[in-house]
C-alpha cells in the first residue's frame, strides 16, 4: 500500500517526528542520568539493559507494522514507526553511556578537538574558530553551533552537553528518516525498515562523530531524491538543495560525495535523454545549496581570499590500514552482508529504474572516491577514503531492503493461500536479523564506551570511580588563571594539554596537531616560533625582559598563560611542553617534539607562577 499525501503533510511529518524524537531522547537522558546504573566498563548490567530494550523496541515495531500490512491502520503505528529509530539511539547508546558525563571515546585525540569546538560554541553565537582568537572557523559550524544553544538552554558547559546533544541530534535525525523515506517510497513499513537499518549502521560505524553520522543517514535518500529532482520535480529539487546546503554546514566530505553524485547523474541523464531539464535542476540545486553553505563557509573563504595568511591545510593527511582496502560488504558473512548481496543483485536487475539509478551512481562515485584516495598520496595528500565505507554500507543495505519489499508477488505465486503465513515468517525473520545486528551495537562500540568511563571529565572525576588523572587539577588551574583577571573567553593559553582546552573555553596559542588546525592559524609558523622561543630561553631570551619583548613581537596575539609540566621546587628542571609535526605519508602521521623552556626566562614580576599538581602555571601579571 502506498501513501500519496501532499508535500505539506510530508513536511509536517518530518518536523513532528524530529521534534518528538528530540524531546523523547532528552527526557530519556534525564531519566537515565537520575538512575544509579553501574559503569559499562566494570559491569554487564547496562549492556543487558541495552539489549533487552533494543529487542523490545524491534518486536514492538515489527508487530505494529505487521498489523499495518494486514490493514489495521492506526495513528499509534505511525508514531511507533517514526520514533523507533530514535528509540534505538537511546537504547544502544544512551543506556550504555548513562553513568558517565562524557560521550563515546571520552576526550581522546579527535574527540578532544570536537569537545573544544563545542565548548567554544557554548560561549558564543558568532562564527569563531575553536582554538585561534580572532579567526572564523575552518571546520563546519552547524552541529556545534546548535549544540552550544542547547548548552545555554540547559545551563551546561560545552564538554558536558556533548553527550545529551549527540543523543538528541542523532535521535531527531533518525526519526526524520521514516517520514522522508515514506515520502520517497509511499510505504510506511519499508520506510521504517530503512530508517531502522540506517540508524543501526551509523551507530555501529561512525557514532563517535554524530554530525557526520547525521549527514550519512540521509545520503541514500538524497540519491533517490536526486533522480526525482533531475527528472523535473521541483519539490525534490528543493529538498535536495536544502539537504546539501545544511549538510555542508555539518560535514563536508559526505556532502561533497553526494553533490558529485548528483552532478554525475545529471550529466548522464542529460546525455541519455538529450534534455536540458536535468541540467536546469542541477544548477538550481547548486545555487540554492551553496547559498546555505556560505552561512558557515563564507567568513573563512573571505579571509582565505583577502587576508594575508600563509594558509596550509593537512586535514587530509591520514591513510590508515582500512583506507587501503575497498569496502565489499556483500562478501561478509553477516546480516549486513546478506542484505548487501541482495541489494547488489537488485541494483543490477533494476538499474533502469530512476531511483535505483540514483543509488547505483552514488555507489559508483563512492568507489571512485576510495580509489582516488589510495592514489592521491602520490600528490602528497588523501581524500579520506576510509570514511566512505559507511556510505557504501548504507547504500547497499537500502537497495537490499527495497528489493525485499518487492517480494510480495513472488510469495503469492510461490505459496498461494499460504502467502500471508510466508509474509509473516518473512517479517519475523527480518525483525530477528535486525535484532541480532542491533544488539551488537554496544559491543562494537565497547572501546569507545569504556574510554568515556575511563577519561577524567570536566569535574575532575572518572565515571568508573577509579582515580582520576592530571585532569583533576584543571579546576584549580582555571581558578588560578581567573584570580589574575583572565577569563576564558578573552585569554590565550599556550599548552599541550588538549583536554584542558576541551574542558575550558580558552583560546589556544596553537592547535595540538596540524590536522585539526585552522589553515588561517598558520600552524607551522607558530611551531617554528615556539621552537625559537624555547631554544632562545637558554640563550639571549634567558633575560625575562628579552623574553617578554620576543613574545610581544610575535605576529599573533601572545600567550597570556603558559601551562607547562614541571617542578617549581627544582630550579634546574625546565618547563616542558610539546609541539606536533606532520610526517605524512608515515603512519602514524604525527610525531611530537618536546620543548624545554628555561625557568629563568619567567623569573620576573611580570609573571606569576604556581605549582598545581604536575603543572607549572605561568600567568602574565596585569
């Protein structure tokens, strides 16, 4: 049975589903926070609860959809179908993380930078870089800006809002999938199956990057919508432009792949049909989506074009081992492998159907991107092709589910009067397969979840109640800095403690790695300047006045605070920090160099010093 309601009804469904899921996820998060559940890494209780409620969710959804298929159309079924993917976010991630304030992977490396960005956006509504003072952001601002507004509404710090905002935003996006696919396919059961499968895959493959996961969720839908848009549908054209524009403010890699797929599809259709219609709609999509994207990218691009910066980006300088292999999910012995294999056969059999063509072209573009990423190191960079695997999985799985939705006539011919029973058995089998995959989500994310309990949070505590690391002193460091009149939103700190910068919205003199550094920040030049200062502290800059003069002559705002490792009680021990060097194409792609500063360079009334735990905090006097 199909659904032929108008555009307004579909838009209302998407909005209502997303809003309802956001409220449900936030309420669930508050309830889970109030419960006294044990840590995931020291107990199996939360794992068992996650499995139990996930399976209950799947069974309830399957039963409601079976009744729908049999003709029992009820509003409750539509609500369950829309909220089930959001519920999956809560059961598979929310429950395992309920006893920690941190999100997946704690504040380790990449997550530290993401937390730093969210902390920055909690303090401001303007387009600002996560680290460098006075610069617009290089990384897409959308998800972090919205998270900052949630932090303000809830009265939370940026680091603490990460987990609830990730759950809420993922849940809202997952719930929106059902009405989006219902509009594209006209079938509520198929739409729900695709939404659940999509949510399960992204929660398995890329849950630690919620903003990327949200964009990935809608790539298959965008591929299908593109075929409708380029065929002449202005409604689909508007929807596609909105998706590409908004996604460009969230995560550019998946947006670029989708846009490239739309271009390839448009050119192919224009040549095959000898028509200008696909190209007209392509231009409309491009102009509209770029206009939206400029809300995020405009300030950076303006400064890049007209500012006097020695900009250099190393963001793509990363090629892990799984980036050297082509994702071939249809050869894996798993539920997803079987579904992908069915999808592969369906793509080959129904390639001339417009929607299927859109999926096939997008898959081809993804594989071409993976190939290009393997050879571009010859040019000194990559295309981060390893991140494309999740899109390939989503596209094949979607094709597989669409193929299964067409098995009704085959069952009727094969089983005759027993077709309803065969259909029921198929629904049960599909639900059981989904349950098998879904209950493995916490297991697949175990290392990330464990780290969320093992890392020290912004309150100086570990959620698993083991002794905290040096992060427990961050509060004292901040108090010492504030006592000298330096507030986080107007203070530049030189440190290699990325966790300190993640938990506190200070500006950094330099980023911790070049890969997350804003190209306008001139990372390499700053490393050279710091190296010169450190070496000079044992030469001419040993004189505190000379050190102050050298700092004030820097082409960037000088640090107000230095956060070193050291020992004030031992004057012979230097103050220590680190700088990172990009060594791509080596893997690992970074090497860290220790810098030693002479304590004598700061032996002046111009500086105030304190020993706080393992840290020597040096603050410039005002």
